[in-house]
C-alpha cells in the first residue's frame, strides 16, 4: 500500500464505513482485492473492494 484514507464524519469524527487505498502496482491491487473478497469483517459483513479511476481536475468556480 502506498496511501490509505479512511472517510470520517465531519461532526463526530467516526468512520463512515468506507475508505480509499492506493497500491504501488496493479498486480498488488489485484492480489489485495482478491484476498479482501475472500475475507469477512468481524461483524459478519464482507468487504466489497472496487477499483476507481482518478477524475480529471475541474477548473475553478462554475467550471471556468
């Protein structure tokens, strides 16, 4: 892993139940995704990893 970001609630500071993980290589991401799908969380829920793409940067206010 090269970067991890857990998304937290602004007011309470508690985790919102999802986050982002950046892997160093595509192969590392594929392996981690496969292992994650086979695992289950302590509370019985299964993680559901999804690949994301970076969005292009938007211009300033109102898309200018």
